[in-house]
């Protein structure tokens, strides 16, 4: 019981000391200078040169377009295999 009490008091002392150090560090000036303010941004759009192409490269096809149009079902494939085997064995 005594160790728990001493541990709790030590934890509170450490937390209080950390807060005091943190607050004292906040009042010191920053060692890293602030970045310069950004340059003024114009609202004009960029203009392409005279030799620029009219359109960019074509987009790749969508993933769904790359899949085959008809999906084969495993159960129907097995039925077809069974039927062909039964006809071959006759």
C-alpha cells in the first residue's frame, strides 16, 4: 500500500513538473524563424504554347471494360464436362 501511495505521489509530481517545464518553454521565443509569406497568387490561367497538342493522351479503359462480357459459371462448366463425359462413355 505504501509503494502505491509513493508511486501515485511521484507520478503527480512528475506530471506537474512536466506541465511547468512545458509552460516555461512556451514563453521562450522560437528558435526557428517563420517562413516568408507566400507570393501573391494571380487569377489568370496559364496559356499553352503554339506547339502544344490539342488533347492529352487517351485515358486507359475502365477496369470493368477489360473484363470479358460473359462470365462463366463453374457449376455450368462442370455440367458441360459431365455431359461430354457421359456421351463419350456411351
